[in-house]
C-alpha cells in the first residue's frame, strides 16, 4: 500500500474571537474552525477537497503548510510536522492560494520566476526544463515580459501555478485554480494538472467550487462542513447520497409544453426555454440526442449542481460525518 504523504489524526483548530457587547464590555468566545479531522492521502493521489464558504478548507490548508498550528491532534506532510519545520517543508510543497498571488506585483513574470529560482536554489538546468514545460503547456510565452499587475486574474492564476511547480514539489495545494479562466484556459489548466499528477507523481489537494474540476481531475473527493469531514469517496457516491441533479437548459425554436423524458423532469418553463433536471450520476448525452430528434433545439447547456446544494441535500437525506 502506498505510504501516506498527508496524514491528519483528530486535528482541531480553535480560534478565540472577541466581540463588543457594550460600551466597555467585550465577549470572548471560541470558534472551532476544524473539528476532529482524520484522513490520509497516499503519494501521487489527486484529491478534491470541497465544501461551502467557511467550512474550514482554507484553515486546513494553512495548517498543512505550517502557517497555522493545530490546537489539537497530529498532522504530518511528507513525514514533517509543518508548524515545527516550516522552512524544511516549504522545499517539498507548492501552494496556490486562490486570489492571493505569490508573484511580485511590479515585476515582469519572467523576473518573478527568476526570484523563485533563487529562493529555492533550483539548479539552472532543472529550472530551464521546468520553466519551459510550464510556459509551453500553460501558454505563458506572451506574458513573460508583462508586469504581474497588468495580468488578468486568469493569466495570473496560470502564472502562479507555474511558480508553484518550478522546484518540483512533492505536494501541491491548489485553491480555486480555474477561477477567472475562460473555457479554453480551464481545459489547458486541467490538462496540465492531470499531466503533473500522472507523469511526475505529484500529490495534489484541490479546493474548488467548480464540480467540473473535480469530475475531470479527481477520483476521490472529501467534503468538509463546519470543520468536520462529511464525506470521503467518489464523486458519484456523493451525488448518490445527496440525490443531486444536473440541469439541462434548452432553448427550443418555439414555445412547447413541458417536455417529458424518461429519467428526467421539467423543472421550469420560460417561453421557448426549459430547465430539465436529471440525476447528476447520469449522462446528459441520451437526453440531448432525444431532444434534438424530437424538437427544434436552438441552444443548450448543462449546469452542474452547486457544491452548497449537494451538501444541503446530503444533510436532508440523512448524510452523516464519516
């Protein structure tokens, strides 16, 4: 069995919060951001770590990188206690924190990468190889001489991902890596991450609100809510527990009564547009084929269920912490 590269055993994180209750009085209370988390991640696995805002995802990652110290429990990354040996761990991990860049704001992207090389003391040949690979696969060549502050959010996100991988980290933490990207750029980033995971064996922990990221990249997904692990398994199992639905939004050539399709239901009608709900574990292809054969379809799209909705339905159907 593969040795776990990430291990958490009954990890907790409690914050002391003070709030004003009167002119001269303040009330002190404790907020439990992470509550008894226990899980392990084998080397080379790509995990989707999801949950609603405020669930404890960012707090978990900050403990895994050594930024925060756990209030209780045991935590190891690559055999290292992050809070005790943060500098040593930094050479073995890469981090992309959502909309917080690790690049130098006023420097061209190329100069930011050169500074990263010096910080991690990456040998020249290895640096050129890794940079060239990232530039090619993430389409960064036109951006190398552009100051970071002039990059769009999507361009900067691709630049941050490259910076996090220049030193060949064993573990990569990604917070919303496809935020701000168009469809084509999202596909490139997903293909790049899949390649990094499969060819280099990099362990990836991915937090995202885009279930398509999870579907295309991760075989395993963990759901956290109120600091507790609610689910650990495949995405199909999560959809099955929560009985979640995807939605096919169809624009017909003219107004129609609510369409009837096996295994689906018409959730809403607005003129020639209809919203057709079907189980998230099912394929949209048979529905699309039947609609196209029976009616004049002008346009259609598939909407994934929101993570918040999946979790809410999981609660409603009796889902319990693992």
